[in-house]
C-alpha cells in the first residue's frame, strides 16, 4: 500500500462506512477539547466497535507506517488525544466500545469496555448496590479508557485513590496490533512485573486500552455534606488534619474553594444563591460517607465545634437533604463554567505535600501579583491529596496574543515556585503535548533514559501517540 487513498479504502473495508469518518462536518467533535481548543486535522477518524476491530486497525497502521492516536471522551486538557497540526494521524475513537461486560457484586468488580462513559459505569454499579468511586466534573462525557490512560484523580482520591488503585486488570491493543489480555479480577496478584501499571497514566503512548476490570466499593447508604467558611488556607489545612483524624476513612472529599469561586459559580448559574449570611475568604466543601450505623451528622457537628474552638471555623452549613447536598456540590461544578465565561485563562494542575499547601499558595500568589498586578488568581483543589488548580484570569483588555504570552510567563513562574516545594506540575491531568516542555526540563537523565527505553520496547516504530509525554524519536 503506497498512498493514503489505498489506506482509507482498506480501513473502510475493515470497519464499514459508519466506521470511518472523513467529512469536514464530522471533524470538530474529534479535534476540539473541552476547553474549546482546536488542534490539527486527522487523516481520518476510525470508529471500531470491538477489541478485534481495534487490533485490526492498529495492525493496518503498523504495516503502513501510519501514525495513530486513541481518543476517548474529549475532556482532556493537555492535548494527548487530539491530532497535532502537522501529524496527519489517524484518530482511533473508542466511543463504540461501550458495553459493560460483567458485574460481580460479591467480588466487588466489574468488567467494562474503554468507551463506557464514567457516569454510566457509576449508575450500573449502583444497580448492584455497589459504588465505583471515581468522581469527576466531566463524568457525564469522559470515558473510562481515557480515565485509565491519564490515571484520573478527581474528588474522592483521599479515600479511594486514583485510577491506579481502582483497576484490577486491563485489556490492551499493543502498537503492532497484538492484544494483551490482562483482564484479571484478582484483588491480590504478586506475579512479577505489573504490566497494567505501565499503561495507567501512559496517555495512549504504549497501547490502546480496550477493556478494564474495575474495583468497586460498597455503596454508601448515608452521606453528610457541609460547606464551611474559614479565614485562611492555613486554617483549611489545619482543619483537614482534624477531619482526617476525626472522620478517619469515612472522609471522602475535602475541597478548598476561595470566595471568588463561589462568585463565579453564581455568575454561571443564577439559580445559586449565597449559602451563608456572611462572605468568607475561604471555604471547604467536605463530605463523609458510610454504610451502617454511623452518625455522620454528629461527626461533622463535633468537627465544626472543635474547629470553632480553635479559631479555624467561622461558619458552616450542613446539608439537611440530598437536594441541599447536591446544591452545595453545584457550586463546585459551576465555578468551572464561571471561569470559562471569562475567556482564555491559565489552568494548572499541580500538587505539593499537604502540609505545604498554604505556604505554596501564599508565595505563588505573591509571585503572580508582582509580575502581573491586574491578573486574578483562583486557587482551589483537593486538599486531601495536595492537588491544587492554581488558575489565573488575565486582564480582559489584552489581545489574545498578549494573553497567551502573559499566561505562559506566569505559568513558568508558578512552576518555579512549585519546584521549591518539590511539587509536581501535573497532579491528575497528565503531560500530553501541553506540559511536555516543562516536564522534560525537570526530568532527570536516568529517568528519561528509562522512559524512552520503555517506549521503544512497546512502540519501536514510534507510531502510537507520538510526541506526547516524550518527544518523537527524531526530536530527542
């Protein structure tokens, strides 16, 4: 096969007319991410419906030297799953691999295909009185294959861990088209190297996840949710220590939210109203969940009383119903839309030791204020795992080009502060293309050599998600 026309014809023979898209009208869905950024145009979009079809497509690409990139629910923010400007890659969409193959409530596991939407997985688990605890703002559209490929985190990490802790087994199509079947449902398996951990967080660079066995938890039969007003980030961190000890493993979420985020949420969703009579500089949205005879309301009330005695808690609202709890969580979800309404802005996804959160926020805010006094910092995140989204809204009057230049400069300044705290430039979103330069600047030589060696073993032709995480072979 010597040209693209012959390749597309062979691809269409494999998948049928509905399995290959090339029409320009179909492309925006596969070239635009959640933030609205559009990158390059693919050679075509392949839509296989089974693992066998994925393997056949990958073999065809491998035989003909066609670069490929797997794609899930289009909610990523680092450019991993979208075609580059000059790559002419084949997008392999997993959206048609969307079956739940099996649920085993006794083993607390379920087997799913990569294209299953997270929300549908959670709903299916609930039907068997189980819970799949991964919780994300994008769970109505993100796919589990993408969650696995990026090692997604979210709101419940402090109790249940990231995707690495929620996967028992994987099925993966390798870059040459072979299928590795590691769909084990064992909760303990200590046989040598753990291949599945290589694919978790690999962002599609080592293979295409087509199926997974997920770890379930008992479904909580009671939940308590509270929004708490506090004077400072230092008070938030100290309260977290009290909550972690007082609520133990029942603590499932502990979200840091600045006052400005509540205002943004109310801008984006006018039906939301201020949850307390007075405004406070910082808030915590916390949740505890349990099964069985546990008095969660008293547990939180005792925490609030303890916090008030120590001068940490200024006020608080404890949801008295599921509807009220849902409304409190709506602030957390709507504030993201509120930021987006303000146009292009810097989104970071960093982590520091929990004990360093307050000092990092203070120093990073100072650095940004010194460099750009008219920019607005919005720092929020998951206190229980040290993950902050240190976002920055630039002055609105700047041109798009000037905004891009300013935000890049501010990001580098924030990363420099992060280095002083021995933090990570990516806590849950991955590296992709967007963060590659900053990642490589901080990557030790030995680690880079090992990572490049792993990539060569799995993908010696360099055809699978080339240029994500690590540069393409010719660019090294």
